[in-house]
C-alpha cells in the first residue's frame, strides 16, 4: 500500500513506541516514524530484543515494523519530513533549582520544541503526548513562534492514559481519547486531523475534544484521582490491622456502590511507577504557584500516605522478626512497580530494599522481568544483595519473603516446597495480598498480609 501520510513521534519510551505502534497498526496508510536521542534505545527497538516488556507489544511491533513503523536516530530528518509531530519525551520531577522535588522538569520538552523550530521547513502540528503542567502549550507556542519566516505551528494536547502492563489493550480500547486545542479556525482544523487518526479505531463518542488547558490539566487530575484511591484504601488498611476488619472485605463492600466502583481499591505496599508521584507533586506545585495552599496540601497528603504505607510495611517486618534483621536473609518477590512490566521506576521495592539493607539484612531479589532494572537501581547500594530469577532458588535459605509485585506466578508457587527450604520460623509479608494466607499459615509460615489480621504461630 502507498503510504500517503506521515507522522513523527519524538521520544521512543514506554509511551511513544507502543502508542505509535498502535497508530501504525490501525492506520496502514500512514508512515509512522519514532525518533529518540538515545541511540541504544532506537537500536533496541530495531532488534529482536525490545527495550521494554509489555504484553502484546512484540506482536504489534512484528506486524508493523519495517512496513509502516520505523525507528530512527535521525531526529533532524524526521522533523523535516513530517507535518504531524507527537512529543513523547520524559517529564521527570525537577531535581534542582526552583521547584526542586515538585515541579516538572521541562528541559526535554523545551529542547524538543527548539529542535522542531530549528529543523522545520514547513508548517507543523505539534502534539503534546507527554504529561505536562497546565499552560505548557503556551510556552511551546512561544518557542515555536520565535522563528522567522511564514512557517506556522499549531500545538495540540493529547495526553496518554494507558497503564503499563495493559498498554496494548488500553491503546486499542481506550476509555477515552482526549484532544485539546485552541478554539480558533487553525486550532480546530489541526484538531480535526488528529481526530481523523483516532477515529480509525475509536468510537466518536469516546473522542473528547476540549480547550488546551482543560486537556493538559485533566491528565494530571486523572492520575491524582487514581493515586488518591490507592492512598485512601491503604490508609484504611492501617485501621483494619488495628481493628480485625479485613481490607478485602471492606474494599468489596465499598466498591459495590456504583457511585464508587470496584477498581483501584487494592490495598498494597503503596503505588509506584514513573507517573503518580511526579504528577501529583506537579499538581501540588501548580496549586502552590497559583496561591492555593489548601488545595496543594490536600493532594500532597496522597503522596504522604503512600510513604507512610511503605514505612509501615518495613516497621512490620522489623517488629515481627524480633526487632533485628542483621544477617538475616530476606527474599524480595517482585521488583517491578506492578505486574506485567519490567519497569521499576519508583517501585516500592526500591525503598523497601534500601531499608532492609540499612538494617544489615541480606536481600535476595527475584522478578521475572525486572532484574536488569533492579541491578541498575541498586548499583550504588552497599550491603549484601543477590539477584535470582527463579523464586524457589531465591527463597531457599531465607528467613522471610516479602511479596512486592502482584505477578500472577507468585499466587501459584508451591509454598510448601518453599517453606521446607527456608530458615524457621519462616515469615511471609504479603505486600500485595495475593497468596492464600490461611494455607500458608497451615503450612507453617507466620503470615503478615496488608489490612488483615496477621496469622502467627507465636
Ligand atoms: P521514557 O523515559 O520511557 O521515554 C522518553 C524518551 O524521550 C526517552 O527515550 C528519551 O531518550 C527521549 N527524549 C528525551 N528528550 C529527547 C529529545 N530532545 N529528542 C528525542 N528524544 C528525547 O518516558 P515514558 O514513560 O515514555 O513517558 C513519556 C511521557 O509520557 C511522560 O511525560 C510521562 O509522564 C507520560 N506518560 C507515561 C506513561 C507511562 O505509563 N509510562 C503513561 C502516560 C503518560
Ligand atoms: C497510571 C495510570 O493508571 C494510567 O492511566 C496513566 O496513563 C499512567 O499512570 C501514567 O500517566 O503514567 P501505571 O502507573 O502504568 O498507570 O500503572 P497503574 O495500574 O495505575 O498502577 C500504579 C501503581 O498503583 C502500581 O504500583 C500499582 O501496583 C498500584 N495500585 C494500583 C495499587 O496499589 N492498588 C490498586 O488498586 C491499583
């Protein structure tokens, strides 16, 4: 088929690459190119060993790569040849200067805008795919309109709502696609071109159009609401542990109210991932900037409860293992921030491992997909750390297991076999409430779930 239209995406990360693969798959007449400054990442996208693990991703890349999906290092050429440009670069929390630890670090977005301006030889539609503070489009426009000549740039906001681990099905069946634009004739024209792309596979009623600022802000607010639910249920889990109530029963009873809903009510060791914390802190910073300290404090408490939940988990391990972990071997089952991904960014397992090492425990890390990232995360840590992919080998000789990721395989392990290989008394700290607690207790373990009474032999 002749490729009639061209799309570029700058940023070949967890969002850029899967999103473009889906567009390439659904729009076979478009030539979709993904570029990145990280040459090794581009090479990996062009290899048999993709740089990220995501269920269904290999299949969709297999169908499109080399046909109408291309990964390239040539950013300059990419900008020249494409009139529709998605910007999907990273927007981490700022680590320096004003707003350090809270505001979004916009240097990568700004550099991208400057690259687009420098290499453009024709007018472009520039689409914010990255998650950005409200009003960033204004800054983008100012940079893009600082050039000479009659090239024009229309900036759209099209935040991405996919979650890792379910990215492909989220992209294929999104709850909604959000497109923000200026409500000028040029803005509406650009918006219509982007709507046309999504309309190939998304029902019209799910394609939501708003003004630019609503779109930018909605993305931060959606993440804040999701994280707030996790912190809400985690805060209640602490109360359950004091009162013999059971968090799973409470979550079910509360979630069956259709006004509340059942999703995102799983208590655990706290939320991780590259976005929840950074996006809430970004929202908090915006509220402070706009003189709304009460609103800022409200949202900041979501992050504070998340930290509290992780501290509680560690205090529980230490308290129940006779207040000393020195020289004890603790197996960490799962290092990814959630199941079905190898991503460990902001994973609670990083914090918990550091705390265990500071207590002089020997930590054995196991994960089916995240060991490479775990090694990078812990490269600077002092203490005894080993990495063992096989959970049975990891558990052998351990005094305790801490389940940090809700991988399906951990539900189904032969815990009798594991118990036999461990030092007694053996402990399980189930940070995800995924194992059969009663059965493990009967096998002989001392079992510490989240938000449920501990099952202990002494
Ligand atoms: P990522 O770090 O995996 O990918 C970003 C990529 O951009 C990197 O490969 C980096 O090398 C590249 N890059 C940075 N500056 C560049 C430049 N000037 N030119 C070319 N390439 C450049 O990040 P991600 O997880 O894909 O997230 C990207 C954005 O999407 C963030 O704003 C994030 O908040 C948002 N988001 C992420 C998710 C998610 O699940 N990870 C979901 C929705 C939205
Ligand atoms: C989240 C949002 O769900 C996406 O909509 C959004 O696009 C994305 O952030 C983003 O902007 O980056 P993600 O972080 O990939 O997606 O994964 P989630 O499924 O939201 O899980 C986040 C964390 O919350 C994980 O650590 C998970 O284990 C935890 N969680 C989630 C719970 O502890 N309990 C729950 O009930 C749900």
